């Protein structure tokens, strides 16, 4: 998960946003606390001044009458407790709580704000001094007012939490938009991935870079350069196989002629004649293998966009192949039949399609026992033209069915062959953008149906 580009980009976005939310949240908390403290202190000093205004002389004595409004300013849903203390500088208590934790003001008419404890509860308090004059006498009256901080804490939460919630919501919205944006912006890269995964192993065309982001183009261009180098190497290998096959075919053909000439002389020893016959069979196998290698190289090199394509009738091609293989089937005592329909036109290379039908049909004849049947059928529907070659031979074991289209793979070692027939057929079908496979017979243990389908011409 840590190697996910989406996750890493989200982390790069989320970490700075988290730091920003922490810093701004702390600043918002400090501002909210300062505001709540200021409101609370202003309420306290307002109450203290109101109480101090009610202190007056009466018969040479200081008296105070606490107005209800001085305490009503603290009314709140949180039910804060309010305490006050009015005392004279000689220690006489005029009103309020005797054990109130008082602190003298710093100076004349200068309030002193402080935090204290009363009855085990933390309170916020203010001390305010008012000087009283009477017949030349000056007395200092200390008015102290304090309250619990439930309303102040509630105000702090009301000021700070909505801002924090909004910031967190903005972060979540940014992450959600980033995820959506990354999903859309990574689509071109995912399309490149799909294009690469859906490609045939031998499709060496460069990837398209038109719709890619500028940052991704160098990567795809590097992949295209690698594909180009791989294409050159594959082309060189194919040329080598084709050249080697061409070089082999001439001396093998000459050797076949010489062996035939040698066997025409009757005066030779019987053992020598047998040896020459064995050499002739081996030479024919080598000629067949060489021709198959040439055809395989041609089929592998074929590209749908570069084929000499033309309108061809697959049924007519199949008819010609059946006529060519009729003698071979008769020699092996195989009943070779055809089921052909009309209007089986497709676009393709006539020579390669003829090689396709020939290889599949010859393969069926070769692996069918004497007295068996091989049927070549060409049919069509609205969109596809289908070739089906059916035999009633020994069949192909289930474990071998996934390998029969591999080069040089032979399902049975009891029959002569090169193991290239079906692999050549597969390459030709893929070059024509068709589909090839094995169909299931009614009796799976007997015979094989090789099918190939192509896009039909309307």
C-alpha cells in the first residue's frame, strides 16, 4: 500500500494540511480564549464598579447596598456561581463572603484580575478600589467579585469548535476532491496499462502519447524506445530463421533428387536400398520442417495493418486445399469431406489463409487412424465466418489442450510431424485479428475440432 502513487500523493497533501489545521486551530483557540477572557473580565469589572458605586457614608460609617443588577449580569444557562466581597482597609467586611480570596488593586481605580480558588472551585476574580472621602477622612474600599468559569468555557467552545470543525471539513473535502481528481487524472496511465496488457506478445507498435500528461510522456517514450529495440531484435531473429530455412531448402532438395536417383539403380544391395529409403524419409522430414519454419517466420512477421489484404472467399480456399490433400488422405485411407456454404468473404492474405487451412487439415489427416473421417466446414453468420476442421482420431488429452498451439509441441509421439502445424495456424489467425481454439465434441475422448473465425464482409 505504501507504494501506491495515489496514497503517497494523498500523504503529501494531507500532512501539510494537518500542520496547517493544527497551527490555525491553535491560533483560533488562542483568539477564542482571549475573547472569552475579555468578555468575562469586562463583566466582572462592570459588576465591581456597579457595587462600588453603591458604597456611601452614613453617620460616619461606610455602608453598601448590593443592587440586583450587579449580579444579574452573570446570568447564563451554565448556572455559574457568583461571589463578592466588599471590605474597608481596616479589615471590616461591609458585604459578601468573608473568606473570599481578595487581592488589593495595583493602584487607584485600576482593576486587578486574577485566578483563585474558593470552596475548592476555581474562579476568575477582579479587585477594584474606590476611595471614599468624609470630613477630611479617606478610606479605601476594596470591591472583589468572582465567578466560576462554566460560562467562559462554554463561550470558548462556541467560538473555537465551529472554526475547528470547518477546517476539518475543508481538509476532508480537499482529500475527497484530491481522490476524485487523482482518479480522473490517472485514467490515461491506466489506459496505457490496459493497452499494454491487452496486446499480443508480438505486437510491437509504439504506445500512444497524445493524451498523456507532460510528466508521463517521458516514461511512455522510454517504453516506446524499448519496444522499438525489441522489434529490431525480433525482426533480426525472424530474418535469421527465414534465411537459414532458405539456405537449408536448396541442399535438402538437391539431396532428395540424389537419393531418388540412387534408388533407381536396381543393382544395389538390399540393405543399401533400405538405408537410402530411410535417408530419403529423413530428408523429406527435414524439407517439411524447413518449409514449416519458413511459413512460421512469415506468419509471425505478418501484421494486420501491413498484410497484402484482399477480398477472399474462405470456402473457395478450403475447396482448393481439400483437392490438394485428397491424394494424401486417400493414401492414409481417410475419408476427407467438405461442408461449404456460399458467401464466406473475408479480408485477408490469400496465401496465408490457404496455409492455415492446409496445415489444420493436414494435421487432422496425419493424426487420424486409417478408416477415419476428416471434415472441413466453412460457415458464416451475420458477423463472422468460421472454419471448423473435425476428425474422429484419438483426440487430445485434457492436460495437453492448452499446449497444442505451442511451437514443436506434439500431443502424440507415435505420428510423424513437426509440431508446427497448429502454431503456424495460430499465428496466421492472429495476424488476421481472428480467433482460434479447440471446440468440444459430443464424445470428448474421440477426435478434435479445430475452429478459426474471422470478421465477415457484409
